[in-house]
C-alpha cells in the first residue's frame, strides 16, 4: 500500500504511527505499542534549572517557520543518537502534512540560527509528538515547554509521546496501557482544538511553569 498523508492521518486516528529501521532504510513499518507514552498536559514537570532557562534564557521561539529544517534536524545522527528512524519518505510525508496544516514545529533559535526544536501531528484535540533535536544546551527542552503551553492554550487534551525515555520522564511522561490510550485518543479526537503558533490569551508559559513549581 502506498503511503499518503491521508493514510497517515487515518493511522494516527487508529492509534498507530510509522517508523523506519534507519534513515537509510527506505521501508516503513507501523507501530502500535502495548504501552504508550503520554505527557499529561496538567501534569508537566519542568525541572528547576530549566524553569530559570525558560524565564530568562537566550532562545527565541518560533512555530512553523522552518518545519522541514526541524525534521531534518531530528533525522541527523549524533554521538548520543547514531541511528534515527526518519528516512526520506517520512520527511516527504510530514512536509506534506505540514502544508495541509496538520503537522507543526516548535523551534528554538539563537542569534538567528536554528538550534533545536520538535515536530508532531495535530488531529482533533490530540497532538502526536514525533521527534526533537538539540544543537545547544536545553534547546529541545525549551521547545517542549513551549509546546505544552501552546497545546493548553489551543484546547488540546492529549499529548502523545509514543514512548517513554528517562529524558521525557523528567517532564512527567507516563506509560499507559493500549486500551487506556485508545480511550483517551477517542475522547481527544472528539475534541475541537486548533494549534496556535502564538500564545493567544495570557501568559501560558508562565502558567505551565507555575503549575510545575507547585508540584515539584
């Protein structure tokens, strides 16, 4: 079956997502984990040092201004991540989803240079986080905090991280069984939300930081 943006959206709505074995492998396979990583939007934990960086750090945040560059950044091999799962076909498909307004990037910039960010897919009130990258200390973490703020501000109810890692667990990511994920996904798909590149009402980032401070 030929992959297409429409097929990708149907897959996300069914709770599955695509991956490749490596950036050099042209084949794509579907993943439906028995246990799914999610970040509760009302339970995001921002480590104390990062809270200071978000309040006073050097980064500029932009959304959707360099989507393809963010995906390419996520596909780069690094010493800590010598293999990635983003191949050329995945890049092409998600760029098409972005052109349709279904995929979004949150970017961190430093002195006019893209130094980190993340991207994912929005469907109903669910945001499916795909990958993140960083070329400067805390750049991807900075983007994640701003993503959470924008999702809350935009009416989203589910942030799917697909898997958990020690890095993500520091932010409050938890694993839930597939059946529970499907229940939450169904609720999210029935929720009306629209990703807002800017913060449209109040200081949502400060709200996330304040909430995190109260639960530390």
